[in-house]
């Protein structure tokens, strides 16, 4: 049309200084210019590099930290680049869930319901998509469980590793991230009083679930996972989170 330019240009929104800094840092992290685990320069150095105030740098860094791209591990000074794969999603979800749990507004019943929504489908998908590596990892965890006692502090960690490995075997990294975040933060087994019966039965369930995944039977895998979670929920309801002092017992071989 008359009066219209045929040049291939379009208007670009003007970004605030904080957005410009954030966009450039984010691009550098995503393309690998800032490698995972590398320490970010100081606020002073960044402010001089970008030609903006330290307050602007601080706002950009806060946004990237909330997005899971930067972190300040432990008591270490400075910010470090984090991974940008599904593990980063797990960290972000874990942090948010941790805040909710700290407020005391989440109940064990809600955790149980959420586990059903996540872990029953993850068992089905694991049976369909598991690899030999997944099977080897699951078998190794079960061997460790069978070699310990129910009152060993490692039981909770082994349980979390088993369920996370099942989710990893699903082949869905988003699902795996949420299951990992749930076990990392909520520690569902903490709601269950661990005793000899639970120790033996839970490991038996894990063995049965492993077999269904190994045999690539998705229907059976869903049923075993559902029954396992139901058992834990019923055991928690019957015994509560506390109980008699534990007695050491070797789990079934």
C-alpha cells in the first residue's frame, strides 16, 4: 500500500535497565557462556560492566535466583550458576513447596493425595519406558534396603531414591521433577511411624513394583504403586507419626 514501508523492520519495546541486564545474563547461562557451577562476578563488577546501578544489578540477580538459574549454596559467598535442565525445575518446585510446608498449611492427607496423582501414573510410564540403567539403579536401591534395618536413618533416603528412580524411569522429566521435589522437601515417610511390619512390607512392595516395571506391565505397576501408597497412608492413620521406640530388625532378603 502507498505510504507503507516494505523494509523488514518492526518496533522493539524498550526494556528497562534491569530487564536488559537480566536478559543478557540469562542468555549467557542458557548458551553456556556462563558455565554451570561458575561463580558470578560481584555486584560492583557487574554494575561497572553493564553501566547501571548496583540496585539494578541486585534486582536482576534476584529475578534469576527466583527462576532457579542462580543460587547461593550454603554459607558460600556470591551467586553460582545452576543447571537449566529438569533438575532446576525440581529445585524451584522444592523451594516453593518448602515455603508452604513451613507455614503449616499442608496436611499429611494432602501429601498422600498428591503422591497418588504423581506416583501411580509414574509407575505406569516407568513400566513402558524403563531402560536397563533404570532397572540396575532400582535393583541396587532394593539391595541396600534389604541390607539395612527399619530404624536406620538411611531408610527415608533409600525410600526417596527408589520413588525418584521410578519417576526417572517414566521418561517424563517434568513428572520426575515434581516427584523429586516432593520427596526432597515433604519427606512423605516422615508422616509414617516406621516399625518392623512397615519395614518388611514396604520393601516387599518395592520388590513387587520392580518386577512389574522389569516385565513392562503398566497395569500391574499402577496397581502395586497404588496399593503401596494406600498401605503407607493406612499405616500412618493407624499408628500416627510417633509411636513406641523402634527395635532394630533386618529387612527381608
